[in-house]
């Protein structure tokens, strides 16, 4: 029985993880849950799964949840709050595996603490790896802890890498759907609305990641994540637009062989892979081979998607530029969703923040978070 800490339990990844627990009750058990502000959902999860510990964003929300549990006659659940509470969720002695799915850098400290505590991590939070990947991977090597990617693309790469050595890898290919604007004339990009950008053609995801997919910044963050997870330079990572989203990613080896991972577009599969690794339990997530009748691959247009270009540039510099890329994007996406800037303003904001960011390589999580705050201040000042 593997006891899980689920960080970001009320989000899409968290809820998909709980559905896996429901499907495999003999394998997995919920030990702790960390959520943000969705108290109704986390209350329902607490009633259903009876975790030992639950963390919420604020002390006030934690008190409200504690009161609701008491009124319902539910005992034995400790309720904590804030970053410190999330760290406790990820490091308890009765936790065997941590699912890191809190959006943004909010889950960074808990993820780092889990690794230092010797907990295997299933990583669905690419922002952690983008901002502090060098620190996290160094800690994982030191403590001999696996970081297992849950992002479908990196999960696919992880599967393809199981058949070859690191020295045999020529290129990691990340596939991208191209989002909803792959064929939209560039002169119409300024008039794109949040409603249009939130209509992803393939995946159902959170608001920020859906906008990032539309700008292809999401794929840029994945390039940086791939460099950190698989210890390769940006020159060994390439992006190909694959509208069908059938091939989740590929690995090209030096002998010319290309291995592709193909599966249903359902996040439960990469979650199950990470939870069960190195095993492969039987599941109902089967793939219809008829979907392979037509597969398209094309080069991404950097003029259409300048965020992808900016991400490759940040990946080459590393350090604070990767931190600033992620922070500026988060601020800019929020401004776009609030209709304060046009769609094209997202890339403009990121580029200006990167131009104002000095080159440095933070050595601690505190330094990473300080660089993140500085980039956000610059972005807010630009937008003001």
C-alpha cells in the first residue's frame, strides 16, 4: 500500500489522482491533502478520503474547515495552513509518495522539502522545475529520490528513455497541439479574447495552462523542464506541432531510431505511470488504433508564437532568466484574462521583463523565490 500526499488536491491533477486511488484501492491510500481556497471541494475530499492531515491557504480557511468537520462528527483529521502546512503534508513519516500539482511556485518549498525528506515525487508542477530545477535535481541525486514527471510530454519521454542510455540520446522531441490559433492569421492575434484562448482543441486543463498552450509558452516551459529532468542542453530538445495530440512525445537515438509514446489524451495515465513506477498495472485507459490513421507534424512558427522563442532563449541562459520567464508569464496571463492587455501583450511583457533581468544562478530556494518576486514586481510595474 502506497500512502500519498496530494499537493493541489482540488485542481484537475489532484482530482485525477484521487480517481486513480478510487480505481486502485488495494494499491493507494490518501495520507495528506494540500489545497488552496476551494474549501467546499476539500471538505468533500476530507469526508470521502479521511486523510490524516489537510492544509489550506490561510488560517481562516483552516479554521472554517476544522469547524465543518467537527459539525459533521468527523474526527482524526488535523487541519493546518500556509506554506508551512503544505511542507508538513509532503514530509510526514506516513507519506510514501508526493504528487506535486500546486500551480505556480507556491508548491516549490513543499516539493523541495519532500525530496530532502527522501520522498519520491510525481511532478505535475512544471513551474517548480523551471524556477528551481537545478536545485531540485541536485537534491534528488544526493538523496537518491526519483522525480517522476506527470506532464504528459515528459512522462512520455521518461517512458521512451527506459530502452536506451543517456549517451545514446540524440534529440528529445516534445509534441505540441499548436493550440486554438495554429492557423489563425497573425494580424488577428491582437483581437483574440480570453474566451477564445480558453478553448483548447484537445485537453481540458486549468485557466493559466490553457492560455499558455495558446501562446505556446507552455511548451517553452516544458523545454526547460526537459533539460532539467533529463540532463540535456536546450540544443538537444526540439518542439514539433502535432495537432492530433496522439503522440505525446518522442526520443530520437543516435542510431536513427525514434521511439514515440502513444496513448489516450487522459491525464490519469501519466499519473498512474508515475504512481506505479517501475511497474505497469493493468488499466482501462486503452487506446483506439484507428486514431493513427492520420498524423501530422510541422515546425512551430516562432513569429506566430514568440513566447516559445523567448523560452528557448531563457533556457540557454538558465538561472534567473528561467525564473523571470515563468513569473512574468503568470502576471501577464492574469492581466490578459482580466482584459487589461491584449493577447499579444503576454509575449511583450515577458520579453521586457527578461530584458530587465540580470543573469544569475540562485543556489537556494530562498534565492529562487526572491528572484521570482523581483520579476513579478517588474512585470506589475510594466503593466501599471
